[in-house]
């Protein structure tokens, strides 16, 4: 029997660690938590300081017996679960359920599964951090209280089988409110002017008018003013500029960028990152720190100098803005910066490449640019056309990486290069267009932009984003949109060779494919909760709770005291709503004529309710019933 028993959370991590330790070490996995609150009862003794009732699931009992036998035979037990609150709670449960002797039990932590990190951890063991354990308990107990007390109210007032949660319900509220903003939005049309000019040397470039016209008549009148006009460069500004790299990845920025560039869902990103971490290729993937260790910075510098040259290297230290950064260790980075392209399966290779590039770019020189602004005047009116250009003088970090953008308008406005020009130079107009454009409603959330919004509001922490999104999708409060968009007509006036022609064009608008769309039941539940439990659904309250957890984690607040303060207002509110609130209904009938909304048709039937029919994807004008009554 080995003298040392090392217990980690996952079998994949156990296999990796076993390679680094000698024959005196046996590495076993706990397969996550070995104890938790019971699934079929509250499991919290409210009258006894909110004492949680932890049980070992029957499926884990054989594993616990095995670990107990191994622990009794070992001289030293090393609890090596992850170094966050969940990991600390796992180590604590192991110590309790296995009855470990404190004298021969050591807690070790590491943020990367590498030989050097494991050896450093073994040389620097510590005790279980009960502040972190209490922060995890506080989250678990509070969320259990909210879920177990609110859900029966929903069953009674709306329909059976519904559930509520402290973070999930707030996330759904964000999506519902965004949908209402979209529904209330009225698109306004205007005509935007753009032109193509040619320099004396024959180079062609695009320019825009700084104003838009409210009507086709106004736009047409402006185009008429340009018939026979002569153009020249009125003003030419050239200014040097710099662009700096983004910080290394945190959990949320990795989820956002993997969504933009790799089209990964938040859950997929975390699954793939987990495998990379357990294989020893990246540091721990649940973090809100942008810090890099000195070792990582030096390693990145070596890789940059070797691959790109000394002038591309610039050492940078990033600091996070998060007030209560949870166990902030390091940003997500490769454990070995010299290992640029390890042999991996497709998704892992893509995510690793993204992490490697982001990390390396963060330690590279600024990109040096020259930004040019050209103003073009006409001899027949006072309006000026403008053109902006950007020339890269030194690419710096752009040689490796450029962060993506969520906003489609920003993505469309990337500056290109402009030809060489001088003030008063004569320009020749090829054409001018006046294109009808419509204001855009707010964008529906993607998984990644929802994470970004939650983080901005201080709601949730790195470990909660992916489970929250999975929960609201699985419970049917939100769904991924499937609408490809609808066709919209618009007009364009074109002035070319002193003649104005009108074109009637079409564009695809309103696509919600892959976006987060609230379901009818999600909207009804949200309205009921906001109306009756406004404090629980309040964004500031939810963010404050996260700060309370952070203070518990640092020993600044007592978790049981926090529970008492929360419950003394929450529980009477639940009882009052259960007794006195009206039953919620989705029926808001205003008229009984059929309504067509997107691919759905709402029909009033003799049962005295609206029924929802969905247009068939295969047969035109054929509808299939959606089997529940709902309001249009």
C-alpha cells in the first residue's frame, strides 16, 4: 500500500497527476462532491442556525467506503480538489465523511496540473480554509431556501412543475425585459448618403455624408444638388495612434470570445477548457483574475522573441476591476508557452490556440497606426463628405491576435486604407447613393453577451455562468431562437453620370437564430416573481448577495448571520404571497381575430382561450398545434 493517498475531483486529473508522483503516492478521484443536500427535502434546519443536512448519495456510498479504506491504510492523505469555494467544500466533505485524522491530513492546491505545480503544492500544504467552505455553504443554503420556498408558490399560482432560483430567475428577467424592449421598438427610416470618389492618380475610395435625411424627397433633393458638381479635398488630417492588446482571459471573457470566434456555447467552452486543464495544458479555467505569474510572463516573452523578434515584446501587468474577485489566482493561460500546437482533438485544439494567442498577445508591443480623416467639399452645396482610414505602421500584437466585437454596427465600421491625397486636390465622383436605412432594435442576448451582462451587474461568479444558462434553457423559460429573419423592402437612390435612378431592394432582418428568446411561460413566471418578490429579482440585491459571499470567503462576515438577515424578510413575504396573491394567467385577450406573429398563429377557440399554432417548416400555410393555451 502506498504511503500517500491523494484525492482529486476527477478521474482525468487523477491520471495526469499520477504521472508526476512516484510509487509512494496513490491518486484517487472523488468524482466531484461526495455529499450534498438531499434532493427530495429542504435539507436545511431553519430553526437551528440554518444547519445544512448533508447526505452521501447511494450511488457514492461504495466510493466513500473505498476511499475510507484507502485513507485508513495511508500515512498521509492529501486533499487536492480545486482551489475555489466548491473545491474547498469537496475537501471538507471528504474530511468529514471519511473521518480523516487532522494530524495526517493535508490540503494542497494548485492552479495548473503540471509536475512543477504539484511539487510546489506538496511542499506548501495548508489546512482546510473554512471561510471558503462557509462561503460555499452560504450560496448552497441560500439558493436552496429560495428554490424550495418559491417553487411551491409558482405551482399554486401558475402551474405545477415550475421552479425559481436566485440567479436563474434574474437571468430570465434580463432576457424578458430585453424582449419587451424589442417588442416596443418602432423602426424609424432615414436615408444615408455614401459616395465613391476617384483621385487624380485613379485610386478609388468610399466616403460618407455626416448627416442622414428623414425622407426620400429630401435625399432626392440633395442628390440633385450634386448633379454637375466638382469636388476637392477640403481638409486632410493624419494622426499617429496606438492600439493596445486585451488582458489575458478570465472565465467570462473566454466564454465571450469562444462564442464570437469559435461559435461555442458557454457550456461547450467550459467542457473543453476542463479537459485542457485536466490534461495539464492550461491553468484553472474558473477565475476572474487577469494576472499572470512572473514565470508565465517570462515564458511568454521567450516565445515572442523567438517567434517574432525583440521589438514585438513588451512586458505588461494587468489588474482586474472586479471588487470581489473570487479566489483570484491567475488568468487562463497555457501552462507551457513554448507549446504552441499540442496534438489535440479538434475543439480542444481550437480553444487552446485561442488561449495561447490571447496570452501571448497580452505581452506584445502596441500596434502603431496612422489614422487619416479626409473632408471633401463640393462647389454646389455646403455639405461635406468624410472618409476615415487607418494604416498599420507596425503591427505589434495584431500579428497574433485581435479581440472580436459583439456589436454588428462596430463590426461593419472597420476602417480601411485610404489612397494618398493632398489638400485642394481635385476628386472625381463615380456615384452617390442615398440608401434607406432603419434604426435597429436592441439585440437579443447570445449566451456570451448574457454572461457579459451578468458580470457587468455583479451577478454570479465564474463557476455559475454555464450552469445558470443550462438551467434556464433546460427548464423551458428560455429557448434558442430559430427564426432566420424576414424580408424587408427598402429603396435606394443612385446618382451616376448626372442621372438619378431608384432601386427597390430587399434585406433580411429580425433573425433570432441562436439568440436567447423568452418562452411564454418564462415571461409569465418572471412577471409574477417581479410583481410579488421584487427584492429577490432586483439586480442590485442579487449583486449584493454575491458581495456578501465574497466577504464570508475572506472571514469578514458570518454566514449564519447573513442567512438570518435574509430569511427574516424573505419567509414572511413567501407566506403572504402564497396566501393573498392572485393566480397568474397568460391570458390578456383584447380581440378575437386570428393573430400572426412570426411563424406562430394565435386562434380564439370555443373553449374560451387562445391557442397557439406553429407554421410547418415543410408545408407552406400548414400549421401544427402547440398544445397549451396562451395569450397572443
